[in-house]
C-alpha cells in the first residue's frame, strides 16, 4: 500500500521564469527520475496554477524523507537540479 503526500509552494511572480521552469520539467534529467524511484517515490505529479505549484507524491511504505534527503546530499546531479530550481522559487 502506498502513501500520498501533497505539497504547495509559490514560484516567483515572473511569467518568464515560470515559463522557463515549465520547460525544465518537460525534459527531466534521467538521474533525477532514478533518484526519485530509487528512494521509493512511485509517482510524482506537478500542477501549476498561476505561480502556485502543487506536487502530489505517491510513495512506498519504505519511503523516508530523511533517507531521501541523505541520498540527495550525496548525489551531485540532484544537488545541481536543486540549485537550479531554487532560482524559480
């Protein structure tokens, strides 16, 4: 049985940045997908309404935010992606 987590955050109120953010998510780096699945994230959906972003995450019973954070700290591609995404938030 999986669990579901939902998050919301606001992107910067800049249409050009929001458009750029969307384009990055059209071609997600394979290492990011591997990182998500490797930590027990079974499905991830992102919705954007104006500048408000909603994320719905389905995870396995073994998923842990703490384990995911530790794995992310050790993954240079995840770190690069996180750094890039902060520009939009």
